[in-house]
C-alpha cells in the first residue's frame, strides 16, 4: 500500500492531508489489458508475416523479420498512447456499447495507418520493393482489430450470458415488457447490462401487428394486449413493465386492468421526459399507482388565466399546511404573487411548507403565520396588517368519524371559523374569498358534511349581503366578551372602500394521497400483511389528485362572479372494494388469498355514495368543460344568521347531544343517522332548543 498527498483548499489556504492509496481491482485489469494489447498488436503483424510465408517460420525472409523486430518498441508506444487517449483502458467493459466499439475502431485505424507509414519510412530502404508485403498490412490490421475488440466485448458477452441464464441459487426474475418502442428497448438494454438487476425480459407485448413474431435482442414480440394473460402463463412471468409513455390514461387503465388479473408485480413508465433526454433507465419505472387505474385524463386548467389573476396580488391560504392547502401554496408560489401568506394552526406542517417554498422559490415574498380561524382577534390582526386581496379558505376539520364523535368541534372550526374568516376578509377589503368545500356537503348524512354545507351557506349569505349593499347587516361573531373593540367591527377600517368581496365555493370529492385518505391506509395494511379493511362492499367514491384539486380551486377564483359553487366533473365513481383489491394486485399479491379483505360496516354518518350536486341544483358550464357551476339553492339569509348564532352558542356550550338536530333544522338536506328518534326525544330536543334561543350571549 502506498500513500498519496492530496491538497485540500479552504478559503485559499492549502492543507496537506495524507490518504491511503489502494490498488483497486480495475487497476489490475488495466495492467493485464495493457500487457495483452502489447502482445496482440505486435503479434498480429508477426502473424501476418507467418501467414504470408505459408505458415512456416523458417521461410520468412530475414529482412522482413528484422524490420518487424526493430519496429516493435516504436509501435508498442504508439498503440499504448492511442489506446489510452481513446479510453480503451478506462472504460467499464461490462457496459460496453456502440461508443466503445467506435473507439476501438478509431484506435485501430490510427495505429494501422501509423504502422503502415512508419515501418515503410523507417525500415523500407532495406526491404524488397522498399516495403513490407501487402498481405502484411491487410492481415495485420484485421487480426489486430479482432483481437483487441474480441477480448473487450467477450467480457461483456460472458456477463450478459451469465445474467441471461442466471445461477441455480438466484434465478433471474422473468419479466414481460408492454411496448416494443424506443422506451421498451432502452429499459431492456439497461436491465440486461446492469449486474445489479437480476431480471430477464422473456417476451414483449405490442399492439402493432407488424411487430408480432419478430425479435428485439433475441426477445420475441408475442402479440397484443389480448395475449397478455396467455403469455404470462406460457413464459411464467413474474413482473410486468408498462413502457408506453405516450399512452393516454384510458389506454393505460385498460392495459393495467388486464395486468392486475395476472398477480404479477407491475411497474409503469410515467412519461417521455427521460426518452427525450436520453437518460431512460430502470429508475424511471415507478410502481403502478391507483391513479393509473382511474382511466381519465388529468384536469387541465388555463395557467395563463391563473397567472394573470394571482401575479402581483397579496394571497392568503388558510390551512396552508394541509394536503390541499400546501398544494395551493405551491401552485400560487409559481405565479409570482406580491405576497403569499400561509396560515395554519399546526406549526409542524406550516414550518415544513414554509421551508419547502423558500428553498424552491428563494425570491418569493412569504409569510408563514400560526393562528386559528376561530380566533377573531388573530384574524383581524392578520387582515389589518397584510390586507390580503385573495383568500383561499382550506382550513377545516375533514375526518368524518372524528367529527361524528366531536360534532361541536366541527361546527366551531368549520362553520364558525369560516364565518369569522369571511367576515375579516369582507371588512378589510379582500377582493375574492374562495371556500374549499366537499361533495360530502351534498345531502349530508354526517356532521362534517353538514358543517361544510353550512360553510357554503355562509359564503352565499356574505355574497348576497355584499351585492345588496347590506354588508354591515352581517353580525360580527366573536366570543371574547372582554374585548374592548367590539364596536369597531361595525365600522369600515380606515382606507377601505365599502366591501365588494366576491365569495365562492369549490366542491370536489376525495383526494388521492391526502392526509387520512383511504389509499395510504390500504397501503399500510398491505405492507403489514393485512387484513385490508373496507367498510362496505358496495361503497363508492369520486377521486381526484391533489394537484388537480388545487388547480381547480385556483381556476375557480378566476371564474368567480360571486355566490357560485364550482363543481368538478370527476368522471365515474370508484368502488372502494375494487380499489382495495387493485392495490393488493398491484403489490403482486392476491386478494382473499395473500391478503384478506374484511368488511367492518359503515361508520357513523357514512353513506354508500357521494353526490357532486344536490338534485335541486342545476349545472352551468365554464370555459373549462370539466368545471361546472351549480345554481345555489335559495334560502332565507335573514333567518339563517340567527340560526347560525344559536348553533355557535350550542357548539361552545358543548351541546353534543343536540347539535345534530339543530343543524338539521338549519340545513334541510342533512339527515343524520338516527335522526328519527322517539317522540319523547323530539319533544325534549325542542324544549332545549327554546331554552338555548332565549339565552342572551355576548356576540364577540
């Protein structure tokens, strides 16, 4: 072992550090290859002489042999230098490809021309005809090329064959590729070249009949997608890789619907970026996600509209650390706002999205604030200081079972929190307020959905009062009885015009991958070996991705005129039972065999299906044909406001036993489980309702 001196500079000062120097395995390979090249480059031309003189050494004329011997040292130096410059000693020959072949060819051409010219010039005077025999140049060149090329590519060939057939202890996984295009070829080549990937492509599927019966790298193209199941069995396939980056979501879904029936492990090539860059490898293959099985195109929004709407504006996102709120912040940050305000009660999420945005957008003017939408004083401080022009209200309690156990918290945080935030937005000159709602607000059967319907009614009430010029008829709601500035809420802050805020809501279904959503839960259960729990075999839901949901909310803000409820066309609903089974199959396992599925029964407040619109609501179109506007259901706003105040008092009083019945009177479409109680319970409920309504409280 030797030592080498390594100079490390820190701020201009050289420091000398000794590090051990080991002779690596590849260094020994280089020495052996160097000795081999010296032997074969000179031996090739001796072989040419031997062939020229009838393979008899004694017949070789002495002057030819002497010229060859004298030229050996010169030619050796030439070959070593040329081969080194063209990286024939530094290349990793297990990955040798066209570039290495090209370098070998160029190196042999250069050295051959040098050999022909130099030996003739230096030693031709003493030779018959002043040159070596013609066959000497031709045969020597050919022999040298074959010997230098052969030893290098023989190493790769042996490794590939060894990998192709595998060993008895670790047989290679048998793979089917779907797609015989450029992506499939690149993936297959990468797979076969890598010693770390113990997999072998056994067959290829492609829907182009012109390719059937032909081969790529000795792998047969066996048919179209209708032949997948047959060939999985025939070739004993264990893994299927979908390598058609240009496939539409519908085409991808149709193929994966077949593949998931095989029980094979599935991977998917998501896009064409790597093909364009020429860097496609096995790392580009991703596990197939449930989104791939939804079979609809991603929602496309006009980002230019959003950019014009957001650029140069002060934008606030409540609940900015949550799944939807954080994605809203990411997309808003890309559109050059004057200031982005992230408001959240949970400091960890707020801190995380703040760090992410500052790293990705170092020039973004960002404020990350901690506060609750239930705290009027904090809201007024924020709105007074920053004067946001656009508010996306995503803060809410969203978990149905938890809210069924704590119904008063759903009312306080969702309904009252929305009222307080909307009030502050109106008071301090916000131009547009966008509520993030849910399809669970349609004919709700749980308190969470009912509370979100209350949120929709609240923003519709605000919008109507603003348009009617009665904005300050809206009573302030604040529970701090000792607040000395209560009366200020009835006055327009200095420098603020009469309220002109436009209030809208955006309604969509379940979000794939969001906190608490069903898919991460299923994946956890599968990873533990099951069972996977589904509430009911017939339960269905609509799904969309987090970026789609955020884009929809942003575009709704650009379309808004005030009072609308925007609804996304999310395609066909998905059975949760089928979703669970697909996830199990995508993991290479079999439902009810490898992983059991158990049905736990509908949870309190849960219904079998969600609706995007109530039957009373019609649909109007927008420039985006996948985004619709529901016509609001009319209700008496003047009667609604006292009812909301009564609900607030009951919620803060902790009237959990009564709150559902009270909400049902305010939200006619809400039908809670067990709401049809006995006459005695109904009478008791009405009596307590009268007592609550008579109770005088301070509005803060």
